[in-house]
């Protein structure tokens, strides 16, 4: 009888361990943010226009309306995925074939990409959209060129 009880307790302990490992694995997957899964593909299309207007001075004549739409788009992205959505806005998504799709800010002589990146990283701050994110007060996005 003591042997059966010991087996039962051991089986329970093993089951709890398996459940704990499974829960940890699910939590780590939850923290990953994938376009098309955790948020829509190219979720910040209006933010692209807003960044160009603010940094380059080109675009719509009513930047505050564009800013409001951008902030709504950014607010619709789960807060733990906002930095990833901004990274996609800045750098795009690289396909397995090596092509860059979605997002990706341009680079011109009169409107350098790095200045656009710097401004785009501030979109979650109080001065812009006033949103929370995992990496407040700004987003530190490492360029693929940074290594």
C-alpha cells in the first residue's frame, strides 16, 4: 500500500513537472510577436506617412489627423508587440528568399533613413502617442546593419 501511494505521489510530481514545462513553453511563445498572427501584416501604414511628414516635411497638409490615425494603429497592436511592429515599420520583414516586404522606411539624401528610425522609435512616448510598451520610454531597435 505504501508502494502504491509512493507511485501515485511520484506520478503526480512528474505530471506537475510536465505541466510546468508546457506552461513555460507556451509563455515564451506568447512573448514572440509575429505579423499576421499577433498583429496584422503591415499594421502601421499611416505611421509610415506620419514619420515621413515629421522627418522629411513631405506628405499630407494635416499632420495631426495623420498622427491620430497612426496612434490608433499603434494602440491596436498589443503593447508587448509594439516594438516589433515599429521594427517592421522601420526595417520591413525579410522573407526566407531574402526579399524585404512590408514596412521599411526609405533612405534618401534629403530624408535619411536613420533620422526616420530615430523618430519612429519615439512614437510610443508621451510626446507622440502616449502608449505603454515593453521598452518605454522609447524603442531601441537595432538595425540589421548594426550586427
